[in-house]
C-alpha cells in the first residue's frame, strides 16, 4: 500500500510540474511570437483544462491558475493582451479572525467565463467568479471584480462600465 501511495504521489508531482513547465515555456518563450499568440498558448491552455474557443489569441506573459485552468472558459474570437492575470481563487476573508495565521485563511474557488469576441487590454486582472459578456472590451490595467454585460466597455480599478459598443 505504501509503495502504491508513493508512486501515485510521484506521478502527480511529475505531472503537475510538467504542466507548470510547459505553461511557463509557452507563456514566456520569445521564440515565434506570432505562433505562440495564435496557436501554442491556446493549445497549452486547452491541455491544462481550460475551455477555449476557436481563434482565441493569448498575449505574452498572460498568467492563469494552472491548477484551476478547468474553471476558465473563453469564447471564440477573443483576444487577451500581454501580461494579464486570470485568477480562479481568492482568500475567504469572512473566515479570518485575530487568532488565525494569515496562511490558514481558506480559499474560495470560482469560475471565470469570458464570452465571444471579447477584448481584454494589457495588464488587466480578471478576478474569480466574473462573467464577461460577448463583445465586451476591458481597458488596459483594469481590475474586473464584477460581471461586465455584453457589448459594454469597462475600464478602471475596479472596472466600471463607461459606455456601450455601438451597433
């Protein structure tokens, strides 16, 4: 029983680190930037478990929770600019008290749903539990903490809807 447990843990360790390594190479490797943007990053994200539509473009240095990739859904024709951050977990501060070590605060894990034809500007942060509707535009350096309706433009920290996309 102990040998089986050891080999199971070893296999899980190797698999997890292989996923992290592949994600790191594809995310930060400067070789063939066009191929990475259109082809390899979306493929690796799919392999990690993310639900990614066709013709999705993912920029250089876009970070996701590798262990929570299965909680990310991105619609077709979406473009995510460089250095964005997609988080699928956060600390549950409602359970934090004075007698607790900050490292003992439990996590809340939530999904991120990004619709079709969405544009996410450079260095934006998408927080867990957020849904971004079809055709929405997120401005650069925005922190999206709430849902963004379809065909709206949201900017700022925290992101607020400033206008609607014209028909």
